[in-house]
């Protein structure tokens, strides 16, 4: 076959392009690096990864071409998501590295190339070709001294016989399809020798096949074995077992596990050949420039820190995630990105990459994965508009009512009955179940106001089916958690259904991430997009486009403090910082109305930083812009204070009348803080990477990119502060909040 021939294959998992070795052209979009992690030279090394692209970098009608160490290399492109202009947003890319020397670090340059023409000379590697080999993968679970098994080959054979493999098929989902690699995802229950199946546990096999050159034969097979207890409308159970997974000569035996309801774990096995020792190091600066994630400070984690990072996480172990997320205080997962992900973004060292994936795997231990057995996908609020966990007690009460009264009342009772999730029941594993509230008995507890950015970057850079499904589960969970009435049932409104402003912030982020990055054909993507659009329209109606809305950029809901004799009269400005960042992030992702909401919110951060300039002795002094709590209403909480100066006077009466940042102010700040102070030092652990000035930084960074007057001046003042994260609490090893505006040069 002519090595310069261009092939195109549009099969199964989106449009798949295989570019021949002579098609790469000038104009590199991004350069990643292929790094050997093995002690020996390797040949024919398969490489599959996810790649994000800026809007317009790979235009509609064009595709991705590649050179490896300056030499053209064939590239399979599985398109997953596109920008509104039709350009490529996200793809799973596959290349075969002919030779990978020991300690090699080879540049992989990706460019836009002309769309190839269809020839049909090189077909995708097929399921029949895989089944013609001796490939297999088995799961064996010892549950109460009884053996239950699941078999990948049998599931694949059944799907093949039924011609059931197709994009988003629930029996067999074609995830990748091309001449270099194809991947199928099949699933089934675990079954005992007498044919009895476990009602809760289900196995998913994501089977990825790599071809041997251009001959269409199977060279290597990777199986991602996923063990789930996720059936949403099946009575809860907590099976206890030890798992043994095998695929050819590869095997894995788990520790003794208790798998609570709505949890999952996975393990990757390589059949016949060892896992390749290779790491695809992405240009994370390009990821930042794409606006998929925020722009971060140029930082370098220290070597001792990188060497200390965990590289794997045992099944159903919460690892570095806070086990009970609702606990107060700084947590490594809190921020625009979790600590392990932000470290990877500022420095994509392989140890940071593995740490990120390990703690994404750790989220499998939380009861946050609700799969609808009727559809095979995460629970949808469009199909189940009355489903809820937070308001389960009310829902259960309605569902228990007698079917009497008006037709409307009976319809309501029926709807709550239909969508009611089963609660846990006390047994030898869980002992605190009660009808007073919903629970699973799981000691690992998720919380919407402290949730991490779940699986967003891991899926982005791996292209893994498992991490894609984690991203979808996270969005579904944020939907079904809330009170159905408050979210307006199937509309998915965020504002009223989340009392805490930080809960609004992180929920908007999670929904926007999923809606933006999930594959275009994903069954719930349109629903998640609608949730974000509905919520932004709701906020803009209440605030941005409402002439009677609070003029200071404050939300009507989310007050959680009563101070200085008032009743619900205070708010947490750091929560507002999170929300301003989240609206800014949604704006950068291109969601309609997000920029307008960000600009309305940004008045608050900018006002706290610059209000003093109009009246240096009476205006709000920027040293207190990072306060933990601010009095924002009169004592009853019904009427907002009219200005930032009024907020300042109500919260810090001892500072009023002193020129901002003057020697007298610094002395008074020292008295207020009960410690020596200095000019330019802000309130709230200013030396710490997780202090309140650090929290303020993300909101100010978003505000600086807004169209609000004094936006850049507010950022410049913040940059002039005299005490910044440093020493053992510097941003280098903890960059969660080390976000910069895009509009301000370094």
C-alpha cells in the first residue's frame, strides 16, 4: 500500500481519520512529547490519548496530522466534540511509535491538514478479528464464599452475533474505530455457577485492540475492567468480596472490598504483552490557552514534593480526597481544579499525571454514580424530573400518601413514587439508616459545596471511556441531588436549589465542564447543556437584566452568617469569589449569558478593591477585600446596605476614618487582627496558598477579564500586596488558586 495514501474512515465512534505518513504540513498547532518510562528500548509502541483544540485550530473539513521527532507518523483521529464553528474541540488520537529508545523524549507535533478522501482500502480493525484470537478477560468475585464471574469474550461474542456494537449502544458501545485501534465497551452481571446473578454488581469491559501495522491483525489488547454497584432503582446493597481479574498472563487481585451503593472502581490489564512504558506529556500551556482551563501562574513544583506523590489508588479508597467532603476548612480538592489536577496543569510531570488519575479513581469510592437500568446511562432529570437525594425525605413523604384527592395531586404522588430512589436498610454493614433522611451508609461522603472538578481534565488528556463516564456521572449527580421543585424539575436550575453560593459555583462548573467536553453524541449532553443555559438565563433574569437587582453584585440567596447582632445579615465573600470565577469559566467555554453574569458579579470583587479611591478614609479599604465575613444587610437581613462603604462601616467600624493602607490603618489592622501588621498586607492568611486572598485571586482574575470599569486597576492593587503565598505554603506545590487573568500580561 502506498505509504503516502490518505485514508478516511467514518465508522461507529464519530469520524475517524487515518492520515498517511506524507500528509503532515507546516503550521504546528501544538507539540506534545512522547516520553519513555522504561529501562529498555521499545518498538511498535501504541499511544492513545485525548487532545483538546482551540476553536479554529483544526477547522471544519480539515483534520489532525502529526510528526514524531520531525518524521511524519500515521495518526488515527476519533473526533469526539466540536466547536460551534465546526472546528475540532476534542479528539482521541492514536499513533504507533515505531521505535522508542530508552530515556527518549520525542516531540509529537500536531497540525491541521487537508481533509482526506475516502478510499475504503484500510478498514477499521473489527470485533471479528479480535474474536479470531484467543483474547479473553475474566472477572471472578468471591462473595460470601460463593464465586461469581463475568467474561469479556462471551459478552463480545454475543454483541457481535447480534450486530449490537454501535455508538452509544447500551449492550455494546463502539468507543473507538479505525485501522490502528478499535474499542468496544460491553457489560453484564456477575453470575454464579447455577446461573444466579448478583442483583447489584455489574461489570463493564472497555476492550481496546491495537492492530499489528497495516496488516489488520491483532497485536495488543488493553482491557479496562470496571466493577459497578450503580443501579439507581435497585434496592441498595453493600456486597463484600475479593476480586480476581485476569486477561492472558495479566492478573490483578483486589484487597477485601465493601462496595457501597453507587460506587465503582476499575483496573487496566494488557493481554499477551506487557503495558507499554510510555507517557504522552501534553503541552498544558496550550490547554490553558485553549480556555478549557484557566490561565495559571508559571510555577514549578519542587522535586521532593513530586517524588512524594501517590501514583495509584486502591479500589474504593478515597486516597487524598477528603473522606467526608462536608467537613470545614481547606481541602485539597477545593478550587477551580483540585490540587492534583492544578499541579499537573502547571507542570505535566508524569508523577503529577499519575497523581491526578489516582485521585480521580478515588472518586469511585463515593456514592455518586447513579445509572438508570432502563436506559443504561446516568440518571436523567428529563426522564426522572422528580428524582432527588437532598429532598428525599419530602419525596418519600409524598410517595407514601394515599392516591386520593384531585387528579393533579394523584399525578404528583405517582410522579414521586416513580422517581423515588430506594433508601439504605440497616444490616451487618450499615447501621444508621432511617426514613428521616436519605443515605447509603458509605463513610466516603460527597458534598455539593465542596465537590472537586470531577474527571474533567483526566478525560480531556486520556480520552479514556472510564474517565468520560465519570464526567457524565458527576453531572448527573449534580442534577439529581437537588430539590425537584427548586430546580424546576427537568430544567436543572442551579440557583434556588443550592443555598450556599459555593454550591452554586462548583455545580455550575461541573455542569459546564460536562456539557462542553462530553462527546457530541453522548446521550445526556444536550440535557446538560440545557441545564447550564437554563441556569444562566435564570441568573441573568434575576440579576444582570433586572434594574431592581442589588447594585453591588450580591446574590439574593446564599447568606449563611449572622453577625454583630443581626439575623442572616452576613455573607462569605470568598464564596462569591468562587462563583465569579465559575461564571467566568463558563464564559470562556462560550456559554451564552455567562459573560454577562460574570460582569454583573465582578462588580463586587472590583468594588471591594477600588471603592476606597473615591474616599480614602471612608471607602472600603482593599486590605479587607479578603475578609472571611461581611455584613451586607441591615440586621433583619431584608434590605441590602447601599454601598461598599456602608458594608465596610458595618463590618469594620474601628477602621472607618483611617486612610486606606496608611500607617494609622496598619496599626489599627494589627489591633483588629491581634498581631503585628504591615502596609499592603491583606486579611486572612495572606502567606498561604489556601488563604482568603488566594480565594479572592480566582474571583479577581475573572473580574479582571470583565468589561467592568476599574477591572485591571483592581487586579494591579491585588498584585501589589506585600505578603503573598511563600515558603512551605507557596503556590508551587499547591496551585489550586494560582489563576491569572488572560487580559493582563505577566
